[in-house]
C-alpha cells in the first residue's frame, strides 16, 4: 500500500512537471470568470450543469496552453431563427414583469402598513435567510472576491503527497464558484425576483484594463481577441440601426437571414482534462484500489463552451425548446378535450368512437414523448460531435503528445534564447532582458505577440555549457558560446549519453 502510494506520488509529480515544461498552466479564476461572462449566444447554447461533487471525487482539473479564435461560417439559419425566438420570449418576459413589479410594490406597502416596524424587520430577515438556502439566490462569482487567482504550487508539497488530488481540490472550488451550477430556469426565476424588487439587484463588477496608448513597442501592447455573436449579426436590423423604419428593418432582416454569416469566439488553443476514473464501477474494489488517470486533450474549445469538456455533466432543456414542446403539447391536449363529444355510452357507435378517440390520444401522447426524446437525442449528438471534432488525443496518445509538446517547447525556447544571446554576444545581455528580446524577435519576424518565459531555457543552456553566466555589478550577465564550440559541447553530451 505505502509502496503504491509512493509510486503514484512520484508519477503525479513527474506528470505535472511535464505539463509545466510543455507550457500548460492551470485555469485561473480569471479564465473561469471570462467563461461565465461570455456564456451568452454562441453555437453551443445548451444548459450544461456539472456535478461538482463527482468532479471533486474524481479530481478533475483543467490545463490550458494559449488562446485562439474559433470561427463558424455558413447560413446559420437555424441559429438565427432560434435567436429571434429567444428575443421574442425575452420581450414577452419583460411585458409580464412590468405589472408584477407594480403588484410587488403594492404588496410591500400593504405589509409595511399592516405590521409594526420591529415585526417587519424580523419578517424581512427571516425571508432573506430562507432565500439564502436556495442555490439560485446564492452569490455568484462576481460577488466572491476571495477566490484565489494563484495557481497551485506543486513544488511546495512533500514527496509523499499526491499533487493531483491537492491541485484538483483547490481547482474544483474555483470551478464551482465561477461556473454556476444553476440551470436556466433558476437564473430566469432569480432575474424575475430581482426585476420585481423581491431580491436586490447584483452590482456589475468593473474591470479596469491598464492600456498605455503611448507605448512605442508594438509587441508590448495587449492582445485583443474579437468576438462576433448572433446579437452582432442582427444589429443592422435593429430599430435603432434602421432609424425606426419598419420596412427597412424587414428588408435588412431577410437579407441577414438568407446571407452567409460568420460567428467568432475566443477559444482555448489547447485544453487538457485530467481526472481519475471512478472506482468500483461493477468490479472488485481491491482490484481498482488505485484507479487509472484519464487524460484527454482538446483544441480550440470556445471559452463559453468550457463546461462541455467536464466528465460529469448533465444536460437540461433550453427554455426555448421547453416552451416550444410544452405549448405544443398543452394546446394539442386542450384541442383534443374540447373537441371530444360524449355520446350515449350504451350505444355501439359511442363505444367505437371512444376507442378511436382514446387511440388517437395515445398516439398523440406517444408523439409528444418522442418529440422530447428527439430533442434530448439532438442535444447528446451535438455535445458528442463537438467533443469528437475538438479531441486531439486521448489515452496513451495524450502521453505521446505531451512528451512531444514538452520536447518541442523546451527546444524552441532554448534555441531562440541562444540565438538572441548569440546576436548580442559582443556586449552580453542581462538575464532579465532576454525574454523581452525574444518576444520582440517573434513579433518582428512572425508578427505574433507572445509572452515568453525563458528562465527554464536559460537554465538548460547554462547546464549544457553553451551559455556562460557571469555576475557584473550585482547583475547576472549571459554570454553565448560561439556556434562551433557549442556544437562540440553538444556533441560530447550526445556521445556520453550513447556511450
């Protein structure tokens, strides 16, 4: 038992170090807040909730490397019509809320007049405490400022600890705080109670982005990823854009509906999901005492669609689909019972008509059930298709991918740092300036903005002996060995490994 624990601990330490060498870093609270903020109207608008208890038990944790943009081009007629229907339901919702708000204000005034001030405060306090017990009324991530943005420090653990479990316990707390487990109906109810004044409105958190417009170095300016949502596509057809001209609005809407459009969303360039498979799934508990790690690597996962990669997720019906199916079902049943005529139950014709009517009712109910099932199957197909299209590797293929990514990352960092140092070999370079010079080189040559840490690369170059580290006036100065001499040094290292 102790031996297996020690082996598992060493493996997890080495594996997390491999992720670090490959340039992967753990999702921060800021990444998760961005996911929650952008969860609006992109393609995968399914209400997905994650079972955080099972996620914690399975030590699920996510790592990312880089950002990208995900684009979807085409007519997108279904998505555009869904957006219009959702906006229509939103208008109906606000029309219903207005009179309810007046009723709420009137009831509040009546209660204030009917009970004393002390009783009113006691009653209000009890109601607030009662509402706090419901998940939908609990504070969101924007209100919880205590969430740590710092990544989990694996090096601070002892060799006997299991870093994966420790890091996952810390991470799942952030996931649950930022990625709300409340479904769309819960959010709708909370918004309704806030609009009618029963609950206080939440204050939007303002993020101040420090931008120096006078920055002369282009590679030091921040990187912005633009997004094009369905609301942006329909913006030209709004009343404001059409100057309240209904005919122009109709023509623009038809043009947008029948023309090709492009949706664009910020995405994670590469995303790694690491979790432990649940034990005792119909097998022997002793046999799976130390379950295997499950590793999956995805590419270009849109930031709003992040919950889809978690292993323990639950789908629920969109409000739009629920309204469609519920209204169609209720109207169909009402039409059936209204048109059903009760005849003399003792006549033969009445019995035959009753049999036909009941058969028609059974068929209709079956169609309704099949409609719900088809919608649910469409949800599952959409999720599975999204994951299959975005999966880069899984199982042993993920390990090979990580090994190759780690080697390439370390090699590219080292060779770039060596080239920059070699270019300035005559005067030497301070260790703190190497990273900035590498970033400038990549921007000048490849027109790409990157943030490049070079500490590990410099440490590798110094360890191999092809970069000399000296101290000058309290500062570390680096000087690269000439190419021919570096070649001989690397050749000796290679021969010593083979010998």
